[in-house]
């Protein structure tokens, strides 16, 4: 056996996080449906019966019943401990900005560690096809782009820690001391925050109950097979929602995009606007929002409110993908002198100088570098910054720029 095998009920809420994690991590696996074989044991050779699903069987024969993502990553050799007591630069977040920063930092001789709390690639890793990224005329999936960057980072000696989350950061002695949720402490001379954003919730009754049971956050490309000949709904009008709509249109009976505005062109790249207009089974519901969810164990229908007409209607569906807005992952900075806006985005460079809070904490004679926060040696790149451009290419560019500014900072220590 040269593939990982995942046993269980393919569309169950227990198996979805594993499927999604493996797909985003570009792990080749076979999904084996044994939901109807538990009584006879026919589909589960070598497993004791009764058994709790899902089950993961690794190529080397190891078997884990009802595994956590941490257990799977450990068996894949991805969970590691820091090798050094101190690094030149620590990078939090392994989306395009963080991966770019890691590659450039390590290739230029900096002792680099990259920390990611979920899967490599961040939100971009969930994109089914990115078509406007330089150098890929046929497009590339977010997961494959991230995997290439991961391999490139490892080639240059980056230490990568996944399924780790920073919960506290303290700055003293010209160092950042970061405490991870797993208990480790990382010390670095400089750090780059590239933690990106996470999708907002709709804040509806039942939303948490239907999580992974019909309600999904993000593009959810791993669900495409289970959308065959179904009506599905996508909330959001940004590029991630547009890419998901185009991708799902090849599987679903009908794809409905639910957006609050009266046009897609304000928030969606033109090539996607044109693509969506040409696909017969995509319908855009303008001036609309999802107002309620209903179902028994799984999502069965949603209520859509048309704000322009003042009408509401119930629509049968078992799949709702929420791709709206973003909440930055910066809670770790709440106890530091790093300046954030009311939504949690990090101020950097020129955006800092007019802030009263910056004037009270910045002690150096020089002004902050372009991507530097209000704490010297602490930088930010990508979507997590105030006024950032929400595109993969800009995030990659900022990751590289941040490393150049880290060099400038370290040269003066």
C-alpha cells in the first residue's frame, strides 16, 4: 500500500476536517466508504468491530481510530519540536505571505522558523483554481501552489511547525518571546506576522450546530464530489467565492451566489465576473443575504432575504459555503504594544505615524520600516495588515519585502 487510506462515511461531519486537511496538504489518499459494512465487517479487514469512525491507515500499516489532525500530522512526520533556542526570524502564518517570507529569509541565510495553526496555504490553500497568479497561464490550485512553496522552504532549511498556534507574545531584550498553545516558547530576534484572516460567521441560530453538517467556511473544494446534482449556495462576492462558484458549477446542479450588493464587479476580478456570466448553472442573487437555517441532524434549507424587494423565501439545500469578509488572526498581539485597528488589523509603516498609541510606545529615532509594526523588529505581511491588497501576488510580494526590512533591522542590533 503506497497511499494513505481513510475509512468512514464520506459525507459525515467527523470525516470532513480530515478530508479537508489532507486535500489542502496535498496528501494522496483513498477514501473508502464503509458506512454500510459495520455490521458485517466486510469493508474493514483487520479492524476490530464495532469500531468508531473514521479510521486512518497509513502506508506503513499504522492504524489510528477516530484520529485528531495532530495525530495524523505526527504520523506523517510533520509535528516537530524547535531545533534551536533562538532564531533570527519567526514567521507566524503559512499562507502566501508567510511562505514567501520563509523562502526568502532562509535562502538569504537567516535561521528561520515558520508556524502555522492549520494547514499550509492559509485561505489561499482552499482555492480550487487561482488563474491570475503570474507564471501559471493555466492556473494552479491553492493547495498545489502552497505545497510547492513548502517544498521550496524546506530546501532552504526552514523549520516548519504546523497545527501550532501562538497565544501570547512578549517583546523584551530585542527579542520576541512567543508562547504556543502546545506549551513551547519560541525566541527570535525578529518576527513576521502573516496570520491572515479567517472567514466571518453569519451569526445565525443553528450555525454552529450545522458546522460540517452542511455549513462550511471557505471555498470547501474537498466537498465538490458530494455536491453532485445538488443545489448549493455560496455566500460572498469576493474572489474566493467566485472561484468556488466556477469550480462547483462542474459538479452541482445549480450554484447560487448570495451577495448583499447589486453587482459583482466591485469585489470580484473581471476575469471571474466574465466567467460566471457565461456559466449557465450559476445564478447570482443580488441584494440578498441568508437569514435563517433549518434542518434536523443536517442542513436542509435556508431562508434568503431580498433586501431590495423586501421578500424572503425558503430554499432547499444541503450545502452552504460561507466566504464573507475576514477577521484577522491577531489576538496574540492584544497584550503587546502592537497597534491594531478596531477590527484587529495591524498598523504598519506610514499608517502608524499619526496614531497617538504609536507615539506613546515608539522609542527609536528612526521611523518604522514600511511593513514594521509599532514594536521594532515585529513586521506584518499580507491580509493581516491595515489597507492590504487581498490578492495572492501582493501577499507573496509583501512576504519578500518584509524579509528585506528584517535584514535592515537586524543589521542595526
